[in-house]
C-alpha cells in the first residue's frame, strides 16, 4: 500500500503510526499507508500527542493550532490534519 495524503478544503490529512519513547524525534519510514514517527515523549497524559503536534507544526512551518489529531488520540495510529498546507507540500516535506 502506498502512503496517502488527502487534500481537504482546509489543508491536508495523512495517517501516522507513532512510536513513543524513542531515542529522538524523527520520521522512521513508512508502515503500510502511514508514516512512522518516532517521538521521545512517553504516551502518558497526552505528552506524545503534544510532541506529534509540535513535530509536524515545526516541519511544515505552521502554528501548533494548525495541526490537529483528527482520530486516534488514545492509540498509536492517528490521522493528522494540517491546516493551510497542500497535500503536495506534505508529500515533498516527508519525502514520499
């Protein structure tokens, strides 16, 4: 399955598989149709979710409020929405 970025009216959406408690924050490749993201934060009290939002906000040069977790807040599989960024820009930034 290929990595999918969906264009929406407000921006772009894509699937992420999060690996908490990693040695550093980084894109760790593709896993099925999702991007695998290693995050140093633990999956406690929403810290991993905050780290995911901060990571993508910095990567795409948008405010943290422009990045939302559409689904999967309590699991490793998440759908991320980035407001104000085109799907093509997401693919280019992620190198896919």
